[in-house]
């Protein structure tokens, strides 16, 4: 469980540059630079692409709050971590990375059922993003494992492998 | 989550109970207050009876004594003796009674003697670079929070504006480990957004939360509402002004002021009426806190004794502070405004330390008669009284004569009643109370000083109330003489977190009455159709391009009757693709889908999406005969918008006790309602309703950037006009209709749709995410026939299940 939590923020940072070509889901981000790069890659506003579209990572305030939540979570203050993540969700509603971060928190809190649901919700918005899909299925696998569903965990792990 | 929360609840209640028992020994609880009151008056009448009996016996004794002694000197001595005895008995009785009353007040003002209503706070406003916000909006909100505009902010609660830059110092709030300290912030605006956020030293700030606005309280049955403050929050001027005006010798006397009484009597005699009272501040405090308002000698007697006892027991400063927190200063419907801090918020929309000289003078003047001098109802009288008080203050040397003159020249400065900064959000508060009463006793809510942190988006709420007022005033209603009787309800939720962001229960949102958004149930009409289709799609009984008959049909009912539904357009015949039936809200194909999937399955879908209530299962359900409240409709569309993942709508996030200890949290929870592929299909279909169907009217009203999905609803004879839908970040429901259910002539598209559009233009910032989940393939078809389009750029894209193989179709997954 732990490594995943610790990696997630590093992962966010790593993926940040890869997000330039991402569709805008926030009005504040509808600046010419982003719009320009989106059209340069031949994507539409809503960016349906079969070949592994990346889903935008939280940015700015939401990214800061996600990092803050990670720190609270590492320190064992799960309530504060959840509060920070909810703030991030209000700033960037519908961002599946935030649902996934909340799923991770629920898993360490010992609520695997909620963890799986949140990961599934993130999956429903993964829109063909391989990395996000992979992380979501990994988390579903861990949550099922924690919930005692061994067969389900194997199945989810297989799904994760398919999106390496 | 739910079970976890439940298991927490007993602990919290136990805690409250524990607190109460602790209070039993250390302080007087509200519950004890009443028995005490009773005891005071009960004892008084008992002792009176006793003393009456004594007097009767004494008189007979005196007459008996007169007969044997005839000598003048002996008679006088005996009389003196008797009188002495009588006085001794009276003094002893008074002392005993005094001791008794003293026992009652001994711990009266230790700790918290008041019922402290739960305080309800809105969602804190977040400031961050990129947020859509105008400098003007922020200023307005800071005013609402009671921030002072100054040239150079130097302390918490102050702000300054220069051009497109707002500088402010936030106030501290919260308690415990998550307390937020004051921060100096510089906010730079450009093009309607926050461009930059920096701290006092110029370093970039990622995000800052302003303190949450107090939006109301849950008051006890007594109607007493108050904000209890500490000595450090009382302005020195208020303290001095109260003494100067109400009780000049407060710091010299011992609870009673015979000189004051004499002076008052003299003044009243000269004036020929009662213009001055002789009660000391201590007496007024006793009277207000312990005694009823009847002007009886018995009450006066008890009041005097208790005042002396209280004065002996408590330092003057504490008595004054208790007075400042206790006293009645106004009425807001059934809510009684007690204490100077709440009065300050009630009349001026500011907290006590922020008041000017003339404001304090007005409040001090109100003590004598909050109703008589009501500055809203009798502004002239109140102004006169305020300036009289200013005169007294100047004469007593509390303020300079110049200051008094300057202050007397100021306007009254009270806010309009029902204005937002009075914390007047009855519709939202009723939802909060409803949610809390499932776990808390009403007494706990009204008396233990809880802080309740909610999801209310105050800025949005204010704007939506205005939008609705404007829309109703300008409404053209075909079937009615005027739009004056048209009512409205609106709900906005954040589906991702389940936050109830804003709720309007009628055209007069400040009125604490019938909350149409929650209590009113109306047939939802065509708003049901997406869920009929969802039931059929999720069970694999339908595809979006399935052709459906649009011929008339009659449905045999269990009652023996037959039901013959109509199309709204009265046009029948032929076949239409399923997506057109939903987008154009055709009744006959919908009924066919419903009959195929079955009433039970439709109800199951509604329940899976968060509907709590049982609804009757007859075929008219397919056309929306089910009666639901707007809030329930909002839950359904919210769950649909998150692709079938249900997050229950919540108004309360956290409850914290008076000491800052969290009692319960309501974290966001997610459950899986329906298959996300089917949910996605219905969402896409509701986008079609906006681009090609009954929701077309939205196109000219919303920015093309803001992709939304939505559905109209109209009921028989145009009694109800609905619109419900969502963007990528919020879901909203609007209802228009009348309270007596008379027809307005408004369809959903004509009545509710424009209002919904205005609300979404304000509330929504994120377009709908139209990227498909796995398991979906998109095909380009010609809208009318569902036949394959010539290219992906022609026709419309219809999402079909990946297993619905279309060899002849044109797959266009990469484009929109």
C-alpha cells in the first residue's frame, strides 16, 4: 500500500510536463497556450483519442492541495488529508486523478470498499489514459486484496497489466 | 463509511451527555433554568402565604394585648417591642429568602449560562490563481464577511483596493490542529480571473481559504439566538456607554442603587410619565436571565435580593460582560436577538469590534425598548434616541463633544432586514437541520454551542437568488394574468463531492417559510425519461440507435381501465431512433421502452441513483407521474452526471463542539449506482437534447465552450415547468409553477430552461467531459434516420456499446 502512496506525488510531478497537450477541463486554463498546443496535436476540445490520451493532472492550487494531502496522509492525519483532497476536488471537479488520490487515502484508512469505488469512478473518466488506467486497476487490485477478494484482486491486477 | 459514521455517533452523543452532567455540577444548564424560575416564583408565593398567616395572628395578638394594659408608657414600649419583633422576623425572612435565591444564582454566570444555538458556517471561499473572480466580487464578499476597507491593511479583517489589486489580512478561524492563522494576501486580477496570489512578503501563495461566513444558527424553542463573546471582544466604548446610560453608579453600588431609584422617581415625577427606570445593570441582568416580565412586587422583591446577592458574588466586570451577552435587543420573526454581538450582526452586518461610535450608541439606546426604537421600523425615533445617547456620552465625558456631534451627523447605517449578511438562508438551513436531526437531538443543536461547517457556496447562492428574482419578475406567463403568483425552486450541487452548493425555496429566499426545493413534491414529467432509457440501456434491452414505433398505443391498467398516452406535439406514426425519442422527449416511444423494461426496473434504477423514497409503480411513471422534490431530482441528475457513481448530496461536512473538538464528519462517499457505459450513453443523449432536441434553447444562452447535458420537464396542462442537467462541474435543477397547482402555460423549455441557463452561466466553469469510457464505440449517423453518415464530419456521433456490432456503421471514435 505505502509505496503507491509515496510514489503518487512523485508521479504527478513527473507527468506534469506531459500535460501540455491535454484538453482543458478548467475554464481558468483555457488560455491560448493550452488551446494552441491542443490543436497542434490535432485534438478536439474534448479530446477523444483512441491512442492513449493523457488525462490532465491537477494543476496549480489543486496540485498544491494534493501534495498537502499526501503529506497529511504520510503523517497519519487522514481527516486533514481528506479535507485537502476535497478542496482540490472543488477546484478541479471531475479530475479522475483526485478520485484516485482519495481512493489511496481510503485504502490506508482501512476502507477498501470505498477505495475500490473511488478508483472505479476514476476509471470511468480515464478516457483511454494508459497510466491512469493502470494505476486505477492496481489500486482496485490492492483494495480487493485488502477486502479479502483474492480472485477479484487477480482479475484487477490482470487489467492493470494490460495497461502497462 | 455510513456504518463507520453510525458507530461514531453514539460516542459523540455520550460526549454531549457527559458534558451535560459535568455542567450539572459546575454551571447552570438551560434545562435547569426553567425549574429554577419555577422555584423562585413558587417559593415566593409560599412565603407570602406564610407571612399573611403570620400577620393575621399578629393582629389578633395585638388586640388581645391592648385590653389588659391601659398605661400609655407600657403601651408604647410593648408596641415598640412588637414592631421590633416584626422587623426581626422580616429581616430574618429576607435573609433566609436571600440565601435561598443566592443558592440559585451562585453558579449562574460561571462558564456558559446560556443556551447557545449551533452556528452554521458556509463553505470557505478559496482564492487561487486561475479562479474565475472579479475584483469587485471579492470586495463585495469581503464586505459581507465584515472586512473593513482601509488605506493600508494592518490587522486581520481589513482590506485595501488599488486598481486590480486587492490586499487583505485574513482572520484566524477554526480550532485545534487545523486552526488557520491570519495571513496577509495580495490578490491580482486580470480578465475576470485571479492572476496572481502573493503573501505579505511577495512570495507566491498557491491557495488561501478565507474564514467561512456565518450563515445562520439553529435556535431553541425559546427563540433566543445569541453570539456569546469574551471580555476581549467587547469594545471599551460599549462598556463605558452602557454604564453612562443605563447605570451611572454601577461601579459604586452593591447591586441596588437607591439614589438611582430616587433620581428616576424625581425625573418621572417632573416629566409626568415614566421616562427613566431605576433598575441597575445587575437588576436588569437578573430580570432578563431569571425572571419573567410580569411587573409584580414579588418579582421586584426577588430581583432586588438577587441583584444584591449577585453583586456580592461576582466582580463588576463579569456582571457587565454577562449583561452584554444576555440582553434582548431585537426580533427577527420568531428569532429573538440577544447579546450585543448578535445585535451588531443583525443590525449592521458586522461584528461588535467593527462598530463605529454612532453604531454603539444606537445599540445602547435600543436596550430601553428594542421594539419601540426599532431602527428599521421607526428610523426617526431610533435616530433621535441614538443622538440622545450620544449626548449623554458627551455629557458624561465618555466621548468628546466634537466626536458626539460628528457621530450624530451620521446616518443610521442599518442593513435592510433579510439582507444576506444577516445570515438569512432559511432554505439551506432547513436542509442542514434535517440532515443533523437524523443524528442529534434538537436540544444538542440549539443549546450546546456546536459549530456546523457546511457546503453552502455563499457567493453562488446570492447570485442564484438574484437570478431567480429577476427571471420571475420578467416572466411572461401565457395562462395567468401576471407572473406574481409564479413560484420557483432551484438546487445546485457539486456531483463530485455531493456538496449542496446552493438552494432556493421560493421567490422570496429570505422568507423562512415553505421550502419548495425540499418539502414540495411535484410530478417530474419528462425528467423521468432519461432514467427509463437508462434502465433499458443498462439491462441491454435497448441501443441508442434502436428504432422505436411512434404509433399510438393503449396500455391496459390493473384497474381495468386503459391508458392512452399522447405525444406533446400530437404527431404520431412511423419509427424514430431511440436517441431522438429521448432528445425530443417523445412520449409514445418512451412508454414502449418503459413497458419493455418494466416499471419495477425503472424504480430500481431511481433507487440505485440515490432516490430514498418509495414511488408508486404504475405505467404513468414512464411519463413522470412520480412526484419528487427538486432536491431529490438534483440527486438523480447528480448521480447520472458522475456516470452512475452515486455520491449522496450533503449539506453538512463537519460538526465541531464548543471546545473545537470534531464530533462527526460526513466525508464524501461513493457507491456504484448503474453501469457507467449506459450512464455515459444517456449523458450523450442529453447532450443531443441540447443540440437537437427540447433543450435547443440553451445554445443561444450558454457559451459554446460550456458543453452541458439537460432535459426539460412539463406536466399536464403546464402546471410544472422543469429543467435539470449538468456541466462538467455542477448539476442543477429548476422548477417553476404555482403553489395552488394552477396551470402557468409554461413548458419546461419556455419557463425553467432560461432560468437554468442563467444559473449555469454563473455556476458552471467546466464543460462536460465527453470522453468515452472503455466499452463504448462511437458511430456517425444522420440524426433523423440513424442511417450511417457519409463521413465522421457529417451527422451526429452516437455512442453504442462495444458489443453492439455495426458492420455497416461508420466508427468515429477519434473525433467529435
